[in-house]
């Protein structure tokens, strides 16, 4: 079973860091798990949400669709669930020939759920389709390192071709890759869902495929009951490590509180994350089945640069620094969030490679007096702002607390802007309709600081939904991408991070942990560094 994968934009009040062991529980609170028989064909239910888009790997950038996609597909590489280390999966080998050239050899014997063989063409055709501007895939920019990307996805006008010149397939099991520029950490990206393969059937009818996806992963599609659940079963001919269960039923919840109650009542088998309202009691309720594990992710308040409220400020950077200093992170994490989060001191979580202690400095330090002064100097003393968030994710309490801090300490009127679910919030963000600020929870796609920086704040990056653009940051990021070694790239990205705090494209709030749990119906439940359950390890008790 695949160990770890991207969770993208995270919808629940969960979601954070690499390198630490991420596991929790095993057995149940009664302590008699040894007397229970396990059913290898048993299906377990998992807390999820309705995906924003059809299931197309290059178009999935949120938790609901991401978890499902990761169950249905297997990529060239994966990340070890405990260490986060990059490991080959479908790839037999990934060889860097020089700074810009790679040779990838694919294992034989892998098949899609329809029986089609997984070949080099399965990957290259999928990457070309995902990069093509005509197909409007949200993850298109993930292919921008590859030579010829600009021809299939130009900044203006129509694509010149539908194939990137940097990709070739000498035979059915070899991929040759040439990058437009050296990228010392490019192989780390290959575990991300945008790089998953696609079967030939996809291109016949991509729209239909998105509703009835055919992957090459440990689980295969059974049925999608929209706004209710997404049912999968174990793929009997899976070439990787086979799951110890018979499938996953991704159950869609409109509130985290409802999911939690179902888990306590044994009507939901595995939680994705405990809501803040239940944080203080979940260890007592679940006993040994409560999970408290590391996770590489961050919660921030991102800025909609296009919103008049922001654009009309005399000094938007100073205004946002003031809002940041007005927030008492320490008190909110200890009280509202029951000690389940750690106050953020930068944009990169502590266990991710490239983390720099106190990178944010004064801008992330609680200072009501300085906060009020900066907001006044920025011309925002009489401003009105709102924080967009999804009501189904357990965010109401902390958003209310943050707004109260801002109003009390700066005079800025701050209101919450709740939408029914995460899908609705994502649609608002995608359509550039955010009024001023929005809740942004980000889980690593790969365990390097670049993923929390360039992939969120680069001018052309897919994750940059707020429209932030900073020539200095882009220049520093480009320099880091061209570094001769991974170590040098990581250090240069620290310089790029430092350049962001003048503008504050987002206000870092806190780093997450996986606070979750499971029912008495399952055992061997553990979570990886992405905050996702190691699906294949879950065992289901016979009923």
C-alpha cells in the first residue's frame, strides 16, 4: 500500500511535518483486540467530503478529492509513511543523468483496473494532457519544469502543440525527461498526484471518466453517490503491497462534529480529523483509539490581492503585518484549539526540510500596540474585512477568536464569512470572489520548503489562488530552482521565504498535528506525515 501522498488544500480544521514518526493506536479501547477475528474482505468507512472536481489527477487540489485519488492511483514514487523519505513505487529506477536530464525505468506487471498495462506512455500522455492549457487543469503548473511546457501552456494565446518536447518514450518502459532549467528537487515532485498515469479510456471521454475513474492503485472505483459517499474495493491484481482490507467507503460529512459523533458511536470507522469543539474530550471518548500524531501542514489566513478592501490600502503589507501582530496565537492554540496546535513562526512547518526557526520574527509576535500603529499607518484603521471559511470543517471557533483579536486590538471590523462546505469555498476562491481574506490550510505535497513557498506564492503557481505577485520572491525562487545541489536549493528558499514577510501574502497562524481516532470496528490505524491514514494497513474486525 502506498505510504503517503498529497492532501493539497485541506478542508477540515486539521492539517502538519516531516521526519517524525506518524502513527497512532492499534487495537481498541477495550484492550481485547487479540480475541477478535479480522476480515480481510472487510470495508471500512472514512471521514471525507464531496470532491470539488471530477476525479482527474491533474485537477485535484483539495482533501476530499485528494484522498480518493491517492487510493485509486499509484505513481512513480511514494513517501514513506513514517520518515517521509522518497521511495520508488511504479518506477524501477529514477536516474538523474545530469542537472536537467532524467531517465525513468518503469516496472513491468502493473495494470490499470480495466486490465490495461501501465507503460511509459501511460505517464507521458497523462502529463502532456495535464499540462495542456486547453484542458484547464488546476495542477498544470506542476509540469512547468519540463522543457516545452511553455509551448503547451503559453501565458497568452493558444498552445503551439499538445506535447512537451522534454518528454520522450524510447520504449514501453522507459521515460526520458529534459527540464527547461535545472531543478535539484524535481524527483520529489514525482510522488504528487498530478504525475499519476492515465489509461487510454480516459482520453475517449475525460468527463465521464472523472465520474467513474479507472486507476492503477490499490483500490478501484465502485460507486460515487454525490454528496453522500464514494465507495471503493480492493484491486485484486494490484502490483504493489496489497491492502489488508477489502475497500474504503469515503463518507461525506457536512460537519466535522457529525463525523466525530459517528466515530464515537461506531457508525464511522476512521476519522480524518477531530473538530476543535471535540478536541478536549476525544482522548477520553476514544481511549486507546485516539490518535495524536505529527503532520506537515500549516493553517494561514491568505489574502485575496484582487479584493478592493486590500487593493485600496495605502500600504497593504504594513496593514497585514498589523493584523498578524494583533492575533494572540498562543492563547488561541491553548484554549480554543485545546493545545492541539503550535503557533506558527513562519511559512514552513518545523519538521519540513528547510524550516528556519522564527523566520517571521516580529510580524508573527503578539503586540497589540504595534499592531494598532501599523494598521493606522497603512490607512486601514476604518477598514472592514472578513475571513472566508467552510462551516463543515470545524473552523468557526478559531475564526471568531481571530476576528475578535483583530477588532479589539486594531479597530478593524472583522467578520466571519462562512460557506456551507469546503467545495463551495474552493469555488469562491477559484472564481476570484473572495471579499478580502480566506482560511488556507496547506498540507505538504513533498517534504521540502519549496512546496510551502513557491507552490503557494509564486506568481504562476497553481496554489496561488490569492493572486500574489512579487518579482523579488520569484527571482529568489528561480535562483533556488537552479541551484547545483538540493542542500543549496533549500538554503536559497530560506532567503525567498524571508522576502515574503514584508508583503505578508498570508498570515501564518499555527502548525497542525493529526488529532483523529477510529471506531471499535477496526485496528492497525496509523497516519502518515501528510495526515492521511495508511489505508492499506487498516484491518477490519469481523462482525
